[in-house]
C-alpha cells in the first residue's frame, strides 16, 4: 500500500524550555551558528518530502522568523500548552488544507537527521500505519532513588527517537481519539493507544535529543568531525583609469588613480570572493553578480564577500583562513596593510590572525610592472560538511 497524497514534515518547536545558561527557548539556541530548529528543518529537505511546516509557540514568531525566515517555508502553525497539543494543532492545520498522505513528526531539538532515516521511515509505511527510529539500549539500566536500585533488564528496551512517520488519516484519528490524561511524550504512543501498528527502523546517534548545555558542546564536536577542509583560489586584475577612487580590501586608498571595472573595482575583494566561492564549488563572482547587471555598477564589493561567506555558513561550513597577495608597483600597500587586514577580518567575522595580506611588485615587468593596473590573488581555506 503506497502513500497517496503529499508527504509533509511537521517540526514541533513550541517548547518554552531554555538551554542551561541560554536565554532563548532551546529550539532557537544556536549550534554551529544556526538555531536548532533551522538545523532540523534543513535536514528535512529531502526529495520525498513535499513540504515542511513548523509548529511554534504563540509569541515566538519573531524568533521563528529570525531562525528560518529566509527559507521561505509556509507560515508556521501555532502550538498548544503541551507537545501533544502542539502536534494536534499541526495535524488539524494540515487536515484543513487536505491532500496529505503521510506526515513525519519531528522534534526541533534533534537537529541532525540522516537522509537514510527518512527513506527507511517512509518505506516502512508500506507495511505499517506508523514507523519510528529506535536504538537498542547499551548502558546498564537500574532503578534510582538516592542509591542504586535493582537492575532493569534492557534486552527488550528501545530508545525511541523522532521523526516518526505515520499515515496521515490514521495519526489524525489517533490524536483526536486520545483519552489519556497526561500528554504523551511522542506520537508513537498516541498511535499505539489507538491500536495502530508502529514499525521500528534503525535510529541514529546523530538524532539524539539536544537538552543540556553539554549536549550542545558534544553536538558541535560531532559536527566538526563531519567537516572536510577545502581550498579555493581567486585571481583578479583591474586596470587603472581616470578618477581617483581606489578601493582595495574594502578601504578607500588615497591615490592619484582609481581602478576601472565591475562594481567598485576592488580587485582584492574580487579575488577573495572567488577564492571563497571556489572552496565550495559555487562558481565565480560573475555567476552571482553578472557584470552586465547595472545594479552592480559602483556597488561596494564587501557585499560580494559577505554573500560568499553566507553561502559557506548556510551549508554549515566556516572560513578557517584567507591569504591574499596584492601585486602592483603603486600605491604602496605597506601603510594600509593592517587596516586592510582588519577590514577583511570584519567582513569574514574572523580573528585577525586568520587573515593574511601580503604585497609584492613584479620588478617593473609586465602590466603591473608598467603600472597599468593591479592584480590580486587569494587563497581561502574553508571547512564544510562532506555532502556539500
Ligand atoms: Mg574583478
């Protein structure tokens, strides 16, 4: 029995609990530069999922917009007092739209969903009403209460994670018919109470819930372990022209001549932008900001660097280091070098030691030697997730 209708992911992000030491509710706390809920949403962008809806708490609209606004998701659904109420609100909102065949219900606090889990869950719906990822328990279990109590046999115990996938009509009916007096901690419990069959698929340690401050630290270390180092190379040349506006490295440098060409002709930032884009295989500056487009005429090149930096960060990567060489006879770069380093470091949000700027001449040889223009080279070292 295949799934007829759309497959929707419902991300529950309506909690009020804040991370230890944090101010924002946990789902909006940042991990590796992005809110937890954003990680969760991004991992649900899967070829078999048609739409992602987030259930938020009333009054958290601005936190939501800041965290995931630029992903242009359909408007969020307002949740209720408990997790279960929030899920129910989400399901009712989907029901009102109609045409939903299956739903994956996921906690925002489980940011690192492997794509294979989504496939396994949806495949499992061929033979069951619902499916949940589960892991066996490897630690010893015992009753607590001050001192260690009796051991609990762990042989048949499972750690149940999310997302949990369900045939939509079945889970909606189960939630509507729930009569338990306390909120269920997950939807598989609601499904089972309604007599539905819930299959299990292999869970993943990456799906562990982020609850405490130490979970954030551990998750960041895990993320780091998944990053691979890449190097990008950029090169650019601009010719001197009439006018005395010379922009280099985001600074206006006093000089008798300016450079001509694309935007403000900041040859240093253009080479740097190409190096950043190159490190993530994103083409070059002309692909993103075509020179033929009048809106870039005279534009500040700092926005090109920021765009490349944002692309890297959007895929969970970060810039480790950049090294730039400026090749010209004039102006003398030395007096401006420190200010230029600070300018580039600020654009990339990097500490100063991770930005290097050097200058050289070509011993009066070639076009730079004849003072016809300035060339710049840049190398960027970037860490980004393996799959990107
Ligand atoms: Mg250029």
